[in-house]
């Protein structure tokens, strides 16, 4: 029944838009030839509802946490910004854009770039499912098994594919953040080695390649990816 509902939803929203050229160029640097960008469609409107839950602060040790204001433990009601189903990415109307990388490569809108990279990584998981074992239902199950399915630990030298599907998306977000702000920092290089073993990610630049639009003027950039 769930599969039939998903199929019906995909048929009803089959149009969507293709990736823009700047989005393609950006994603090519992350996933390379392991992603078929022609198959990706970006859809306005997502099959998600608001959920009330207790939000727990994450450790402020990652790039993706330090570019945003600190959060406190509290009860919140919110919905995801997007959901990926096979090769389609459904963004809520508040988060949908006609182009997530309008000024790339000269300027990078960091939050938008991180969000797109996370969701397209789910499409990458689907396209490479013989290696990843991915399905949207398996990914959905993670949300019932963990209080925070996006939280990850980089201890040791782990294989990217040993992480959960949402963790893989979060790792890609972290890589995008570190690559943009501190391309030669230790954490950036470590993330790069992990991803390069799983996909043909482009070499790290020696210094920042783009002007970066940050989401918060108080972002803590000192040693952000050490």
C-alpha cells in the first residue's frame, strides 16, 4: 500500500524541474560521474507534515552547527525542508528555489548548497543502490530507530557506506561546509578522503574558491574544521 501511494504521488508530480547548469556544475564536483544528473527532478511541494518533538542541541563541534545560532533543548513543531524519493526531490514551498546555486562558482549560498547536496546524496544512494542498499523506506525507518538519525561520529577511519543514509547526507553537508570555508583544514581533508573512496569527488582547492554567504553573522569561523 505504501509503495502504491508513493508511486501515485510520483505520477501526480512527475514534472518538476531539471537541475540548472550551475547546480549541475556544483554537484559534479561532489558526486562526479557516479550521479546521473539528467534523472534528477526538483519538485515544488513536499509530502511532509509538521511533527512535534523535543529538540536536543547537537555538540557545537561541526561546521554545520557552528554556522548557525546555538539552539536549546525545547519542544518544537516543524517539518523537514525536503524529502527525496528515488530521483525526485520534493522541497516544501518555503524552501523551494528555482536555482540553489544562482551565482556559482563565484558565490556560494552555503545553506542552500548544503541542503541540495544532502538531498541529492539520497538520489545518489538510489542510483547506486547495488552498492548502498538504499530504498526510501529503509531511509524512513531510520527516523524511528534513532533520536537523531543525522548525528554522526568521525572517530577512526570509517567507510562512508557504513553510515546510515541520513548520516551520509549529513556528512555530505559537513563536507560542503568545510570545503567552502576551510578547504585545507584537517577535518576537511579527512572528510574528503572518506568521500573520495565512495565517489569521484573533485580535488580540494588550496584556498576558498567562492565568496560564501553565511546564514548567521555570528558564525564561529576560527578553526571551524580543525
